[in-house]
C-alpha cells in the first residue's frame, strides 16, 4: 500500500505548569528536508530527535515544531540586582539627586541588567515530551496512509482509463492499416506505371511493419500491470512508480508517432492526458 508524503500531525499534553504542543507538517520532496524548531533548553536532544523523525517519515519536506507554554507566572528572566545598583551609583555622578526613578529606568535598560537563568533538562519531563512526539508521529503517519489510499484510488482509475483508450486505439488498427494500403495503391495507380507486384507487396509489408504498434501495446500493458503491482506491494515507493510512468510515456509517445490515423492520434492524446495526471500525483507518493 502506498503512502503520501503530504501530511499533518498534532498532539498536545497539559501538565501542571506547562502545556506541550507538537506539530509536524510534511510536503513532497525528492529527499528528506527536515526543519526542526524546539526550545533552546532541549537543543542537545535535536540530533536524536532528527534521527527518530527521519526513520519514521523517511522522505518529504518536513517542518517539526515543539512548543512549551508556561502556564504559571514564573519567568526565567531575573533582575541582576548587583549590576543595576552599580549602574545607579555611576549615574548619580552625572545626574542630580531627585531623579532616582529616572535613573532606575535607565539602569534597567543597560546591558546585563537582566539575566536568564539557564534551565536544566528535566529527564522526566523529556520522557513525557517524547511520548507526545510519538503520538504526533502516529497522527501524521495515519494522515499519510489515508492520503495514500486516495492516491491509490486515483491511480487505479487513471490506469484503467489508459488501458481502455489503448484498446480503443487498437480496435481502429485494421481500419488504419487498410487506409494505408488504399493510399499506397492509389498513389501507385496515379503514377500509371507498371510495378512488380511481388516487390510492391514486400515493400508494403516492410512499411506496415514499421507502423505496427503491437510491441508498444504489449509493453504498455506490462507497464500498466507493473504499476498496479507496485502500488499494492508492501514496499511500494514513489521513485519506482516514477520510473514506471516514464516507461509508459515512451510507449504512448511511440504509439502516437506510428499511428498515422486521426482518430487513433486523438486517443493517444487522451492517454497522454491521463498519464500527466498520474505524473502529478506520483510526486506525492512516499
């Protein structure tokens, strides 16, 4: 079964002092393009987190975000009292007394007036966060699976359409061959010359063989079957489907160049249109 690269997952957890939110967005990409946004306190965990996401999601343009909202009134920013007092003492040398409030306003805006207390990683809290991340990964994988099912249904429809159009084109083949023969016989008749009938038949057979589309029909049928086998395989992947689509396109193009028949060429154009719709969606397959 195929999976889409497009997906979205979200998971939240409310703790006594914090609210944890994890979001993962994924779009199609040739490889893994991973962007991770996490609070600075957990930066040392980023490498292992990237590895886990890469294993689970494999491919795609992925944006991972971890938000931790503090629901208490505590803050990690503290006033550096000693530094602020030192600034005020210096300001007293240049500012007249009676402006203590203004001096305090100036001092609090000076460098190092505020200090940020570095938080240490709480192992228990990180274990809890990892559970939320796993839940979010499960959600996006479920999303990708559901999107993959929709893509599968779309592919089955388009493959059936191409096969039907191919069969319709082949049904016109006897008419096409007869039209070619008639055109050549008429051309010879207009020349009003005597021709060697045996040699003419040999040349006609050679010409018709060059316009024969039986091989293209067989190969295209095989590619259509292989495409369906691949999307039903347990290890189905978008790259392989992309290669199969390229081969299908070659056979359809060759049929178009050989058809030499207005109605058949119209059917070939319709086949190309169906194939383009498959190409667009194959880009989303994992």
